[in-house]
């Protein structure tokens, strides 16, 4: 069996390795000059920092999936972040999250007295929902929507009030608005609005406590070189700078791909791209939010946590600017990633790297070349609230905007695939097999089960299982 994979992101690489393990001949066509997709580095003058994902969730899943493709734990180092991160509110309050539940209750007692037992109830309920939800939703495909709506799944959706938002759901547990935000903002990890993303995604903030927040030593993107090495060892053919120019379709099958004017025939095609149009009938998919990213090389070290969140006086207004009004946020929240706190290998001695993420709309109507004043104001804000005297320590700064996301082919300019809305989740999301073509499959952040590196790896497993099942049925039919 010969399979083509269009796109060499994490989903495509993992699927290629899983298929190769089963004896399938796999060829990857990647339009860029490197593999890895969102997992990449910004490198300059001896500095290196992740360009994409930074927070490692579900570490045991990550380890298990890497082991499945032959990458053992002694080939990389996963560092536990404890404290996990600190959230700074506009009123001067700071709240730190810990892996240890006892330590977390003490922190809640210190900052939000009277909310401790509410946290215990939140963790107890979410633990039950997580175990059930993982089994019923994350580890299954829903090629037929009806298979999703079992009595057990409907009972879970009812108990979690899936029709409500994460913010509304969390407010059932916590009384203090700030604590509600502390357990809602995690939807931004996958480009979702906490005031609109369905309550099932409340499980993300639970998972942080239950499974911990981790960091891959050397940067998350260091996993790409390990995967690329395994691809070579497995005999997977990889073509970089090889955009697919045309798909030759015969009835309900894609028979060949044209790359650099040459036609290549395959038995099946796997799409590892953000654009979901080959997977489902035409519909207007809503992209996730986008972000402005600042990558900074600093000429000094700071005594600062690896992860921090900074909220404005009105977090809700920021979310409305991003998701409803779709304008440049007037007073946005922002996230800082300072990996040099744990990893001195990322910068020359005595120096460090910093990454700042500001959620913004995925809109083509904003001209980011005319937002220099806004960018300078954001740099001032980061210096004021997080890294004193930062500006004089900046040796270089690289800025990435939604315009770059559009150019890179990220769907709708969103940085996280399609948005995790109610009717773009579970059975309503593009599935691992196309509903349009018999031999086209999909994997990646825009395909069920969704975004985040370990979840995309789960999708690679589902995609592989579906393709092999179909091929086995064809051979014996």
C-alpha cells in the first residue's frame, strides 16, 4: 500500500511513523523547507526559542505516543513546571497554580479565602468527567454522527451542561470572578473564547492540576528532529519545498498528486493541513483566534517564572474585541514564556530568551503593518508588569502577526486550526476520514479530536487505525 501525506506537521509525521510500522510505504510532501508545522524554532545570534506551542500538557500521553513510534524517554527530557504558572490580575492580585492539590488549597486560602472546598469539588467532578470524556470522545472517531449520541455520552454532556460556556460552567464552582477567570482562560490554548467555548473544555484546566504542566528541555520543537530521524530510519520518503499543485480526482477517489509538474499516484492521501475543505462538504468553518507573538533575545537573565499570564481590568472586553468585534484589542491580556528560567541552553551565557503571546482576532481587515504604536505600547506593558528594564536589555525582537499566519496557510489566519465551538467539536468537527472522497484522510489541529500536540498525536493514531481498517476491508471484500 502506498500512502501520500500532504503536510509534515506533527500529525503527519506521527501518522507516517505509525503506518510505516505496519509496513505501509509512505511519502510526505511538505511545502516548507522543514518538517514540524507549528513546532519550530526562532533562532538568531546563538539564541533559540519555540515559535509555536510552549506548554506541555498530558505528559503521559505524550510519552506513550512517542514510545509508540520508537522514541524512548532517554532521548528527550520532560521537565515538570511546579509552580505551573502565575496569573496576575489588574488589581494587583497574583494567583499561582501548583500540581500538588494540598499546596493549591493553601494558595486559594491565601488569595481567595473561602473558596478552598469549591476547588476540591471542581477537581472531584472534573476527574470523573475527564475519565469518561477521554474514553467516549478523545479516543474515538465519529464518521457517522449518530455513533456519538449514545446514552452514556448524552448523560455526560447533560451533567457537564455542554450547551453552556466554560466560563459559565466554572462559575458554578467558584464565586470570585478572578478565580473563575483563572480556570477559564485555558480555552485560549486552542484559540477558543472562554465565554463561548463549550463547558467540556473546562477539562483543560483540570488536566493541568491532575497531570501537571511540563517543558521539553531544549524546546518543544526539539521533538521534530527526533521524529525526522525516526522517519529516515523507517524508510519514509520525505520531500520538503514540495507543495502539491493539483489533485487528480476520478469519481470519489484522489488518484494522484502533482508536485513540481510531476504526477505521483497513491492508494490513499492523508491531509495534514489546516484547510478542512477536502475533508467535509463545503461550509463556513470558524477559525480559531490568532495572536501577535513577540520573540525576544535579552542581554540579561531575570528571576522570573517560566509561564505567566497577565489580565487587564476587563478580560471580557478583551475577548469581545478578539471574538466578537474583531478589532485590535484596546487593553489585552498577554502570556509570557520565559524558558531560560529552566533551560540555559537557549541563549549565550548570561543572556536569555522571552516569548510574549497576545490574543488577537483572525481577521484580514486589520493591517498589522500600521500597528507599530500598539506594539510599542505592548512592549511597555510587558516591561512594566513582568520584566523591569526589559527594553534596554533587548538585543533583538522578532514579531509574528496574523498576516504571517495567513501567508503560512493557517486556516483563516487562526493560529490553532478551526475554533473549538460547540458545532465544531466532537462529531461536528472534520473527522479522520473524508466524507467527500473514499481514500482521503485527515489529521491535525482542525481534525477531531482537535488541537494541542498530544491531542493531535491521538488524532494520528485514530487516522492510522481508520485507514488500515478500510484497507483491510478492501483487500478481503
